[in-house]
C-alpha cells in the first residue's frame, strides 16, 4: 500500500478552499505559496445570506456561452432608459449607481445589485418602525471553458419569507429558465463573433452609446486594465470556439440544470410517475369497461369509467408535453406559443365536452332514439371516440416535430438543414404517437362493440310459452279478474270489470299520498278533515317543523332532530334538536326543545300554525338522572339535583403504581400568580401547559383557583374556587395530558411508601432554567419551584426570552365552562338568536376623569339613545353587556328597543336552576355566581349578536387603556 502513495498518478491536488455564505470557493493553484491564501484574501462576502431576516434560493445552470458575455447583460432593463453612473473603478472592481440602488462588481466573478422597494418610514427626528423592503440581485459567473460558463443566481429579500416555504423551488426555476433561454441564442452568436474579432476589439463589434450600458463599458475597462482583457486558460484550451450544437442540445435544460437540481429532479421524477399512473389508469378503465358483461355494472358506472379513461389519457398526454417543455427543451418562442397552445387545447376540450353532453341530452330524450333503438351509453362512447381523435389530431398539429415533418413533406422548394432539423428523430416521435393513438382507438372500438352487441335470444320459444300460459283461455297462470264478495266488503261499492273506474280517476292509496307529499305534489281532489288529531310521530310533522325553523332561524345551523312527541294539548308537538351558531368559530353544540302547534294545508300536508319560545317543549326534553329523596322530605331546600350527561368533568385517575412510575410529569408549585386577575392566571397557566407539551410530559394541575377581589362581591380575594366553574375541564382533558394535583401527590406518596426505589425527581428552583435545557431530562418528575419574590415567581416567566420561540401556548385547549355556555345559549335562545348587543363600560373607568375624560358623558342614557338610533333598528332585541350596577340606568333605551340585561335572567343561576344544582353537587356547597362568570356570560352573548356596538370603538373617542394609549 505504501507504493501506491508514491505514484504520481495516484496523487490528488489539494487546492485552498473555504465555505462562505453556503458557497464553496477555491483558489485554482496548489502551489505552497498559496496555501494560506484563504486567510489573506477571502472571497466576496454577502452578509445578507447569513441574515435570518432574509430568505433566498439559489439557481445554477450551465450555459453555452463565455463568462465575459454572461457577465455583461445582467443589468439590462428591457428597453426602459435608466441613469447609470460609474462611481469607482479599481482593482477591487467597480461601483455604479442608479435610482433603484447601487450595483457593484467584485472580482473575480460576482455582481451585486441592491434595490429598495417603496420608501422607508424614516423621517427627520424619528426612528423607522420597520426596515425597508429590500431585494438583492446577485450573479456569480463561473468560467468553465471557452464558449461555456456556469451561472448562479441568488435573490435575497427581507419580505415574503412564507413564499419560499410554500412554493416549491422548481416552480420558481421555471421563470429563471425562461429568462436564460430568451437570450441564449443571441448571446451565443455574440460570443462567437467576439472570439473571431478578439476580446480587445469588442468596441468594433458592439455599439454601446447609452447610459444603460455604462456597466458593460466599465466591466470591459476593468478586464483590460487588471485582467489582461480576457480569461487566462493557460494551456488547457486553444483554438476557436466550437461550432454550435443542434438547437435542442444548445437549449437543453435537463443536463444543464435539472439533473443537478434536487427540487427540479424530484419534480421531474414525480411528474413522470404521475404520467405513467394516468396512462395505466386509462388502459385499466377501458379494459374494465370492455371486459364486463352487459348488466354487471350500471350505465352510470360504465360511463364514469369511460370518462375517467378519457380524462386520464388527455391528462397523461398534456403532462408529457408539460414535462418535456419545462424540464428538457423549450424553444425560443415558448413564452408565447406554449401558453397559447395550452389555453387553446383546454378551451377546445371544454367546448367538445359541452357539445358531447348537449348531444347526449338531446338524443336520449328524442323520439328518434326510441324508433332507432339508440342507447345512451353507445352514443356517449361514440362521442368520446370523436373527442379523442380530435385531441390527437390537434395535439399532433401543435407538436413542432410534426410540423417540421409536414413542412418537409409538403414543401420541396425549401432545402432543409439536417443539422438544425433532425427529421429522423421527429419521424420516430410521430410514429410513436400515432401507434399509441391507434392502440387507444382500438381499445375504444372493442369497448363499443362489447357494450352494443346483443346476441340473439337462445330461448326464442320462451315468449311463445308465456303466451300459452297466460293468454289462452283456461291458461294455467291466467289472471282471475272475477270479484267475490266477502264479509269485508260490507258497505263497500263493488265495480264490475266493465264499469270500474280508470286508473287516472282512482282514489290514491296511502302510499301514493305520502309520495305526493314528499314530492310536493298537490292533490286538490283530496278532502281534508281539519278536525282529526295530528300524529306527532309522523314524518311529515318533523318535515314541517324543519321547514319552519329554516325559515325563521337563519343564524342557526341545525345539526340533528329527535322524533317529535305529543305536547300537553291536542295538535301540539314537542321536538328537540341540536344546533350551533353560525357566528361562532368553534363547533360548540347546543340543545333546544320547543312546542309547535300543527295544522293542515289545503293539500292535506302538515304545517306549523304557531311556535312557542325557548325550551318550551318540555315533553321532548331528554331524561336526566334524578337523585332520590326520602318521602319524609316534604319541603326540599333546593330543587332536585340533575346531572348533565354531556358534561364529564370527573378527575382522571392514574390507576396502578406501574402506570404512575412509567409516566413523565411536569409539576409547578404555587407561585405569585395565585390570586391575580384572571387574564394573568390564564397567561401563566397556558405557559405551563405549553411547556408540558413541549417536554412531552403530563402536567400536574391544581384545580383550586383564587379569584381576585375585582370579581368578588366581598371585594376580597377568595380562595377555594374550582377551575371547573369557569372552564371546560372535559375539553382540556381531551386536548392535553393532565393529572389533578391531589391525585398525583396521593399516588406519589403511595409509591414512596410501598417501594424502596425512589422516584427520580429534578427540582428546578428558578425560571431561568429554560425548557430547552430540560428537553432531554429523563427524570420522572420535573418540579419547578417558585419560591422567589415577585415578579420572579410568576409562571409565565418560563416562556419569556428564547423559550418564546419554542413554547406555544395551547389556546385551543381552553374553552369556557359548558355550564356557563348553557346559560349563554338560554339567554340567546329566549331572544330567538335574533338580537343586537351593545357593550357599555361604566364603573371605575367612568369615574376616572383623568384617564377617560369623555367616557361618563358618552355612555349617559341620552347619549346612548342618540348613538344607537343610527346603528340599531328600532324595537329590536337589544342586549346590554355592562358593568353598570344600577339596573334602571338603561330605562331610556326601553322606549326604543326591547332591552335585555343579564340580571333579567337571574333564574338561570338561582337556587332552582340547573347551574345551581350541578355546581353545588360539584363543590359540596352552593356556589356564588361571581363577577368573572358575569363577564364571561356577557361577553359570549355579546359575540352572538348580529350587530355589535363596542364602547371604545363606537360610543366614545377615549382610548381603551386610558388617555394617549390609542
């Protein structure tokens, strides 16, 4: 093995190299004197490529013209005059300025242009709020050989970062390939002409009189003064530039870009696989249609398969054309011809399909069809064949290769060049397309024959036997039309066969009446008896109620109905349903049950004569579990307790010791957030829950809540409130992994008592230990302790600083309590979900004239009437959500609107209400309907109003958080 290293042929040259901005740079000289050249002379640096506020994508392609030509046209403006001035030209490159921004050239091969989009919001004496929108145009032109170079495009920008994350790179590369191909032939010819005249004589070949060409002139001057006027290839290359290859090789995309681009190569392979799948589906669908016998599948299924085969075939042909044009070869005029061809092809397909179904509709409903015994599936398949033939001919005419062949065959006056027009390849492509088309056409013909062919009946005598058994007198199976009276016919009129009424005049049966009712057919000959009782279980009753509800409650989405039951009086039906509010973003469902008065219409169908209000249909109310009381209790202190079957706020239990030991837990001790306002509590609680989800641990939750004094009637902090009073604990259990603190501590103590091996616990004394540092911790319990003074002991401090980029607060896990939402639905339902609402902020803010100088006056009764008359229609249901303690404060509004206040519905949380019974059962003693519950209900009812009037946006000009905070 030692001899191998001494051989010259086994040695590899080592070049000085460095990776900078994601690009590999190397010095093309392996001499020892250049060993440390990287430390002395670094390549050009682009700091924006390492800036996380910028996004960029690189594009690289090999182009068939020299690097000197590739470097010149980068700042051409497509015909619009620009004022370009050269500011500096030395051995380190040159700089130019234009109105949009500066241009710079950094040797050996990097061009950079800066452009500011719009204007910065900098003004004198002020600091910009946002950085200006900036885009860079970076071009790196790498020489490969005479007449060949490699182009790299980089376009960093500090806006639209989501575009590069959503849009695949290969889609963006389509436009960049179009730009390169549009000038490729022109620049190839220009490069060859400059090589013939010499690079030093470029001024004799090119005429550059405008300011827009200043950078081209500057680049040539720099090249002549500091680089000898041309690329030094040494002894590697000698002689003139080689002749141009054929057009399809010159503008090839696959080998020059796609094969080296991971995104384009992946898209190329994926689209080719999709094309093959479409072709296979096309053939398989046709084979199924052809192989199945008549009657095995329905006509609709057969037509669907045939249509799918056509669509798959057309899609595969279009996809093949798309892949070839985008990833292999795109001719010079593709930017116009390709789009036009695709648009015309799509339009032609749409027109043909339209005529296809129009003709099919006419044929299947004409008398000609019945006389000629045409079948709809036969007509449809013939039209599908015509569609495919027209598409094949049309696509063949659009194919450039076919057009070239036709031109050669039809025109003998023009002598074609075999170098630029490879007729042999075009003929092979044409033959392959024709062969595939013939194959598909043959499959279609066989399919049509298989569907339309009807062999003669081998049992022709069966019809004669049928006549013998039925039509001949005394036939075995002859129908007996004689009428024999029985006891059941007493009181009924019997018609003889001669005088029997015709079918059109006969009395319809019950089933026919039902069918007519379902189809909406009126039978005026039927006499209705309005005095007969309504059968509430009849399907027609439910249909009438559904129609009534859809007409009167347009803001509600009805989900499901229960079967109607009899009401308290005759012709009254009670029915219950579940629904949701259209204005709610969540899919929270509610229940209502109402009583309807049912009558009859002129055509004997059911109709709703009248309807009562919210929760009036008590007979349709779902049964509840009643807790038994002793017979001696004649006067109960509270109404009987009910348990809502839809509210499951039971505390989860871990179970066995093994289950406890195998779990991973995050435990927060009580911190300074206790007894703070509810917004503070929620912000901290969701931070803790978000950290538990980030660490993939179960959160140990304390259900005890301390309600701040701002929400209590005693104006003191009240401990011992239950989390389940305010929030939906069932939903929280479904969306997050949690365990109650008391159950957790009980299981922990039991484990410590019964096992010698202790549970591994990591105590975290400060919030400064980040969740990222705890991510790999294997301890069973991570115990965060908040023993430091405020504000260091707030839970939400864990989610600050760098942790804010990793911890996501799970807002979706926290819903308001279902019990409170039931009160919201009760209030909204009693207003028939058709109401407007105004939020009036009074209280301490109205008394603080320094922070809110106009609030008291703007929310006075007279001011409210004046402002609401221009917003809310008179005599509408108006719900007032407010913290105003004086109930009669809004009496002036009652002269114009049907005013509703939260205190109007005290019975919903009084000592005879469901809410009172359920919370008492949950808490063990009566629960006060406190201030936060009032705020929660007021807010939710306000959000369900059709028109919502806010205090600080509609009623007053004061700022929500005080003066000068808007």
